[in-house]
């Protein structure tokens, strides 16, 4: 297993074709400072260009928190001009995760609040253990979810449910979060990382070309009418139909062996 650090607060570990992006600012419960946001964006840029990474798992090094959101202590010292300057840096972290071309899984335990929950929402799937507490409490401190929450949450749970959760600023315990669809898989305490990595390993056994194309079709087709969505799907299908991965997948199936994906 290899490791690479991006700045002081972000670590990328390699587990074969699975990359683990670790939020590693434990002294601040992974509060997203300007420096940390820049590091998340840099790590995502590197992973997005890495053809060997088939799945990314977003994890935390803190025992009691995934991420508590924006660093409000840092924000408290900002002038208006500072806040304006920081905005594109902060957005870069959330869009960095959101725009990763391969499947992404968040492994959540403890607090995942505000921007912390938005980092999880930016992933395709969320695995949470029973200690997880999630929510978007931004209106309680005079702002709104600004890391994609107002757009990503209704896509998960519907407009009215998202409105209730965002307007009330309430926190949800793990069981209710799973029941309402805010997280996808609920696991025993302390097993979120392990289960997310296991799921990632299963996904990573599939064609990397197919995985990226399927994610592209899912993302680009969302919200379109059916006819337009099917055109998006057809374009994604055409991008893989003549790939080395498709040829290898068909050959391996007929030869009753595991495929050796060329990844192109």
C-alpha cells in the first residue's frame, strides 16, 4: 500500500485499483479550512487523471467525525474581501470530489455536518456506521449550504424533504438518515471504512472504461426527459463499444476466465 500526501491535511492511500482519499485534520475534526480545501482539490485533480484508480473512497482519520464542515474559526477572522477570495477555493474542493470520473464512496462515522455532509453527498454512494450524525445546519449560522447541498440533497430525497432538512437545520441520527435515503448503506459501529473499501474492491473488479462511462451517463442524464436521457446513454455506450475493455470482457466471458482489463 502506497501513500501520498497533499498538503498537511489530505492523504491518498492506494489499495490496488482503489484509492482512499483521507481527510486528515484530526485536531479540528476535519473542519475545511482554505488550506484543506486546496488540498482536497489537488488530490482530486491527481486522482481524476490517474487511469489506474478505478474507485475512490473518501474517509476520515478522526475517530468521532467524518467532517464538521467549514472552518468557522478561520471564517470568523475573514473580512468580506477574504470571504470572496476564499469562495472559489472552497468550491474547488466540493466540485473536485463531485467531478471525479470514477465511482466514489464516502465512508461516514460520527459528525458529517454542513460542508462535511456535502463532501459525502458529492460521492456516488454513502456508507455510514451507526454513530453517524448528518445534516445541513447552515441557515442556523446565517448562510446556506454552499458546497452543493441545495442541489445534491433534493436529487437524493426529493424537493420537499430536502427543504424541510435545510430549513430546519436539524441533525439526523444514522437510523433516520438511512431510512430517508440520506445514506445508502448502514453498517455496524466502526465498520464504515472497512465496508466502503470492500464495496470499492468489488466495484473495481469491473471494467474501468465501463465504470467511467456508466457514471457519465448517470450524471449527465439525471434530470433530462427520457428521450434526451437515452441519447446520453447511447453516446456513453458508443464510447465503450469499441474499447479494449469491451473486447476483453466478451473474450473473458466466452473463455470462462476473469478479465484482464486494459483500461482503454
